[in-house]
């Protein structure tokens, strides 16, 4: 119980840091300084304004200084980080696989939310993420599988981007390489299928609700991230479910 509470607190703090990365990385700002501030009035935030999740509730979602709304993304990322970290811990306990899963989760969340807000996935995230995946593979899936996954998933989306002539961005291609480095080649195939399925369902929803047309660009980063996370945590169960349909 004490370990679970410690993990929850740690995950909330990491989620708070991920919010900093999501905001600053696409703006090419330093992740180390200056301290956190309101994006509207630029007022520096105090310690009581930085308590993960709780501060948002206490302040009723508004800046203490200027009263402008605080983006819902802040508590959402903190809650998602906590939920994902807890699920991974409950599955693998205190293990190397859990540590790798937490690193992977952080990268996926940052990529998804930057793409949602800015429509890009920065190279400053994907290239270090690929390197991290390859290094960590030495302790998990093996370097050969990691490198194969990186090339397989990355090259497939590269071919898709070339065929679609701009329908898919370079950031998606590099993100696929990052995912492949963590999942290896078998996981990459499953993630490709699942991400495409989820993205396709969302596109249909947008078309039916007339919020998009056939020529509208769909931000694929969130679906790449969601599909990859589901395969990392539930890969075997998803494969068994798929096979049971036949």
C-alpha cells in the first residue's frame, strides 16, 4: 500500500513535468528554467500553485493572478500519467519492464499532446526517444528486434507519407520509428494495425459529424501513441482476442 501511494505521488509529479515539456519543447524553450509561469500574464507561479491536480481544483481552473482559464490539458495529463503508471506497475510490479514502460508512456503522452495542440511532433522528442528505445532494448527485447521495429514501422509510414503526398507528416514517421524501437518488429505490426484502426474510426466520426472532409488532415500522433501503449501493455491479450474472432 505504501509503495502504491508513493507511485501515485511520483506519477503526479512526473505528469506535472510532462506538462512543462509539452508546453516548452515545441517552442524550443529550456526545460530547466525559468520557473513555471502563467502563459497569459507571465506571472511566476508559487509552490502552492504547482501542486499536481490539487492546485487546479483549488484555483477552480483559473490563474490566481490574472484569472484567465488554465488549460484542461494540465490536470488531464497528470491524471493520465498516474493512471498509466499505476496500470503498468500493477501488471509488472517493481521491475525493469515497469521502468521501461514508464519512460515509453512519458514519451507517448508528450508526443500525443504536442500534436493535438501544435500539429507537430518535434525532432527534439523523437530522435532522443529512438536512442532511448534502442539502449533500453539491450535490457528487454534485444537490440536486433528494436532496430527491426524502428526500421519496419518508420519505413512503412515513410512510404505512406510519400504515397499520400503530404497526408502524413514527417513527425509521424519519426514517431513510428520511436515506437518501433520500444516494441520491436512484432509489436510494431500490432501497433500499426491498431493505430490505423483507431485513426480510421475517428476519421469516420469526424466525417459523419461534418467536422471534417475527405481532404482534411487528421492528427495521427494521438492514435500512434494510444495504439503503441495498448500494444505495450496488452499486446498478447489483443492478439488472442483477434485470433478468437476466426
